[in-house]
C-alpha cells in the first residue's frame, strides 16, 4: 500500500505512464538504499557515492538528513523520490510540490516566469506565485517575492568546498500575513542551485536541500 501511495502521488504530480515506468526502474534500488539510517547528521560521501543516479539531500525542520533520487526530468521540473515514500518536485532549486511530508505543498504556479534565483546575480528582481496548501483548505495563495544577491560564499557538500553566491528571496503572502526569507546558494558559472533553505508552509515548516550528485 505504501508503494502504491507514492506511485499515486507521483501521478498526481503530473507523471504519465512513461514516468511511472522510470520510477519502477529505480524502485527496488531506492528501497534497498534507504534501509540504512543516516542518524542525526548529514549523508556521508560513502552513502552518496553508493547511489549511481542524480541525488539530493533534504532535511525538514533541522531533522536528520535523508536522500532522494532523481526519477524524472520533465522540461526542467525535477521529480525526486525516496524509499521513505517522499516525493519532491523542484524547478530552478525551488520546491514546486511535495508529497509525503507532514504539511505538503499542493502546487506552485505562476501566471508569468518566476525566474531562477540565479537571475539575481545580474540584478534584483520581483516575482509572484500562487501556492496551494491543501491541509489548510487554501488554494492559489499569492506570494510576492524579491530576490537579491548577497555576495560570494562557499558551501561544504560531502566535505567539498563549492564556490557560490548566496541569493535571498524575501517573500510575503498578504492574505495570510506571512513573511519569510528563503536562501539559495548559486553556482556563479552555471546558475545551478547547490543548496537551498526554503519556508514551504505557513505552519512554519522549513526544508533544506543540497545537491549531492547533480543531474547530468
């Protein structure tokens, strides 16, 4: 039933039968890979190296770090899945939808181009998105954000220092009286988001992500 639940969740994210087949290709490997516990620390280099696919670490509310594997890439929408029956969809490093978390993001949409956080390396910019929070019965909540590059810094991922530029995105949802600031660590050459800390739910949930093995 749990395996069926995650497959159904992926279908709700817009996956067609071909994508579901891709998940089936990874399924048994993922389940075996996640039988081990990562404790309260980070995923180790050895654990990440054991996964032969693009992978990402995630940590919810400062909890233990877990690992998700890239199942599909649909025109830049990346679907990550795990043996813990979690599915995360990202685009340009931003969380666009989640399944299996205590408080899920139903969908993030926009009438225009949200813009990658990497665009802030050229100039600050504003964006507006609409976000669904099904557990609260809220749909299409308008969130207005302002992205600004804050300067060069390095991040350590799997004990390797990576040169990045930190971008902050200060946001407000007027109807919820909700203010928050997300952070993204951007590769200044490729624009890839190596690490992100994002406020994903009005109840206060914070999701940290870091690329362990970037998509090729």
